[in-house]
């Protein structure tokens, strides 16, 4: 196996870039927060805050400052010895063709595929399973820059029409388009505004969809019906997020509660394929949703959208669902922390009348549910690994679906057939797609990339360790077989710990240069995630958020105590909520790590709620606007806990200028503060910032930018953790 160790000699290397980070002007802003005097020296780096509806708008001086930071970062990362060799190896790995699981509509199979150096995946269609591939959408033909991506597709029932969304430069503001699948011709219908598709009408004359009425207002969601051939301004409105009183008029909500709900994730609708019903939900937080059902027949006749409550005031989420006439079968975790599947009579939908189809299991967490012809496939998490059980629609067990190994899997099914596509991968198993028959259990490989690595050389294990408060936490360990536990292995510890999101095994070809050269990769299943049900999530929310950081710190200590690594060769990485994780961990335990990657992060938790869509996350984190929540937020908020003169490890902060979720101000301010505060030698342990001007939160990047980003992160870790010796 070819490696890059013969050309990459980094130990003891001193950066050959610019002499030091750019000077950042201090402009103190002092204010009172619940009686406390607080000073922010870098408020100006947030941007223009004069418009409360568009806080943090880029200014010329912030753009100039960002350019200087980017120049400093590139002067270091682009000049590290071995960078070109690493990029060449990564390009070889990332240009391997990739293919997505097909979705079947009528006799047509729709799937995405990217080959070689193509910047974006191309959407293909074939008539019949053995039919010829035909290109339906090629983003590079639409936009030669490679910055436009197809974000979602929605064929109709027979596969004759397809709605799809596209956005550019990572902003995630999808515009809806429509095409004829047979001819490939686009319709004149175009709907802008961060559009999400809901359901086709049974006669294919139109469809339901959601969008933002104001693209600059993340809390302006609206559900509409579009008729093909008309302008979207004429579309009928079913409900608006701004009209939240409509949802709660008869439910005794206080004015304060109504105001708080206006900035949660808001409403959504699930229409039935026959156009008879719409199940409506309103997210009350990241761990709760209220639900109603509306009679669409009555709405079509009278224009009145009347809703009957299904479940109100319950903690828990809903998941996979299916209409069976007047019956609604749904995965949820109301009064069932590990999840259950219920049958609901939509003519009598009150929660007290719901019937259990698949009972909750104390040892397994339901991660997803899908519905084939006569079969319910339940995707369980068993110690953060996939297990798929099959049931009939009455809840009778049909046994487990045989899986290719221990890892992460998911099904693509259609409700009019039992054949399906299984996608499966693990840390040492490339993502493989199998054509399966859920009725017979027959399985055959449909597609698997030919990755130029040897997965058999890699060992995967799962361990348990105790967190600070004694809570057992699981962690995956991945490394080359036969590794010596001498405490000297360069190790990357990764985590997320939030929003009920689970960290399960996945294959990453770009980690193989790390493994091949003796590196260890560890992924901790922290509280706040969904690996062990609702209680696990709630144990890392709000005033329990410190548990997540404690779990991560304990993982690092376990790796050191058990001979895998040492503080000089241990790095941590995370993005988004995981960026908050690494951002908080490095200021709490700077002695435990030598390299930190903090990607698209939240870092100023005292002010985060003021920017973009961040009020969606107040139920997860709380808000400093609340005096009681401010007390715990200020204790862990990374930006507020940097201590001048502390010897911080090297840190790479990254952000996307077009991010519509997490504002890049967090990475900008934190980088400036850390550069001014660290007591370490910044030539050897720099604090760096990279703000990608052609990207958002991470989705939709073309191949060349993804190669650059991975190279940045790997070379940074290799350098700082002393992977190679001269």
C-alpha cells in the first residue's frame, strides 16, 4: 500500500508562512447583562448590526480583515512539507466514483453518481432495473463553476415529472424547478425562497411545498399549494409560521409562550398521496413537537383549514410515517424515550386513542422507520450500530434483515413493492448499495466504489469509559491492525453531542493516509446525541450541556490512560454543534490536547441567538436573554472563557461566508481573541482562521474545494501531532 510517509517529514517543523497573525484592533463594547458588566473587545468583527433583521451584515473593513486572516492561514497550510503529496493522495481517494441509493417511482430508478473529477454529483434515471443510464441533471452543465448543487429531488408517483431544488455557493437557499422526465425539458414554473418539497397531488396537477416568505427571515415559513403552469404568487396558503395563534388559539398558550414558539423550527405538513389528509406538526423545540390532522377534502371544498389535535404538549419527536387510507402509521418517541411505532385513526386522532404497532424496546433505539408493501422496516440503534427489524402492518415480527456486517445502514423503499435498496458502511467497509427483497431476504450487491485502500488492514472496536459523573459512554476506535499501545500514537478524537444526532460507523477513504501512517481515530458517543434515546439527548441539553464537554474530556483522558496516545499527540475535531464542543473543550482543558479543529462553530453563546436562524436552537441551548439560562451559558460559552496568557494548543477555525445556519462571526471573533490571548509560540502553535468565500455550512461544495478542505485538516493534524519523524 502506497503511503506518503516517505516524503512527509514534519516533526519539529516551524511554520514557513507569514511571521505572525494579523494585528486585530481592539474596540471595547461594554454592556450590562442581568446586572453584570461585560466587555466584548471584538464586537466590530461581527459586521454591521444596525438592522435587527439582518444582524452581522458583512462590512468592507471586516472583509479586509478576513482577507488578511485567510492570507495568513494559507501561508502556513499551503507551505507545510508534504502538502502536495498529501493532496495527490487525497485526490486519488476522492476522485473514486460514488453512487447514491436509487429511489423508485413507477418503473423508473432515480439516483445520483459522481465520477472522477466531476465537481458535483449528476442525477441519472433508468427505465427498469436493468435499463440504460440516462443523465437527467448535470449541475456542471448548468453552472460550469461547479458551485451549484442539486439539493433535493421529488419525482411524482409514476416518475413522469420531477420537482427538484438547487442552490449555489453553499447558501442552502434552494430554488424549486420542474421538469418532464421523458423529454428532459424544464417547465416555466420556478419557486424561490429556500423551498422544501412536500407532496404531489394525486392527479399530478400540482404539489404542496414549504418556503420562506422572506429569504432574510428564517422564521417566515409558509405551506402552499402550487398548480403547474401558474405563477407562485398565485399559490394558495394553507398555514404560516407567523400565524402561530392559528395553531394554538384553543390550547391556552400564554402570549410569552406564543412568542417563543414563533422562532422554533416551526410548522410542517405531511399530506397523504390521495389528497385526503394532512398531518401538521409544529416544533416546540429540538426535543418536542405538537401535532394535528387537517381534512384536505374540506379545505379543497371550502378553503377553511381546520385542524384536530393529535398530540399536544408531549416531549419527543416523530419520524417515518405512512398513510394507509384513514390510518396513519408513525414512528415517534412520545411517552417512549427509545421510540415506538403507533397506528392512528385520523377520524379519531387523539393521543389517548393511538394503538401500538411496534412496542418500545429498553435496549434498542428506533433511528428510522420505512414502509414497503405490507412491511414496516424499523432501523434500530444497538449500541450506536444499525440493526433492521421487519414487521407486518399489524406489528407481527417478520425477523431481522440480514446485514453485511457491523456498521451503519439505511433502506430506500417504495410502498408499492417489497424490493428495496440497502446502503451500508462501516469504518473499514466502503459504502455499498445492495438490492434486497424484504419479503424473501435475498440480497445482491448493486454498487460499491473501488477505493484504492485495503480495508482489511484496519481494526474497529468499541469501548466504554466513565465520564466525570460516572456515566458510562461508548466510543469507537479505528486504527491499523497490530498497533502498539505505547502512548505515542497520533490520535484524532471526534465528537458532536447535540440535537439528538447519532454518531454511527461510517467509511471515510480520506482517513486511510492517517491510519496507514500509524494514526488512531476515535469517535465518542457523547450525551446530547441520539445514540441512546431521548434521555441521552436531554442529558446534554440546556443546563446539562456541560455533560457533553465532560464526556469528551473523559474520552481524551481514557485514550491517554489506556496507552493510545499522550497530550502532545492528541487532537480534537468537530463541526457545527461539534465546533462548539471543541471550542469549549479547548478553553476548559488546553493542557489535554495539541491540535484543535473547530469547523463552522457556535462560539459566542451569549449572543448566538441574534444571528441568522439561531433562535431555532434556543430550546437546545437556552438563551442569555433569560437570567437563569445566562448563568449556565456564561460558564461554558467558549468566547467568554478565554483566559489571556494561557498556553493554548494550535487551533484551526473554519467558517463559510455564505452559511445560512451558523454565522461566520463566531469563528472570526474567536480567532481574533485567541490570537491575542494565547501564551504559546504562534510560530509553532498558531491560531488560524479560514473563511471560505465560496461556501456555506458545508453542503454543496465542489470536489476541488472538498479536497482542499480535507488536505487542510489532515496536514494540520499531521504537523501538530508529530506524525512523522525525520
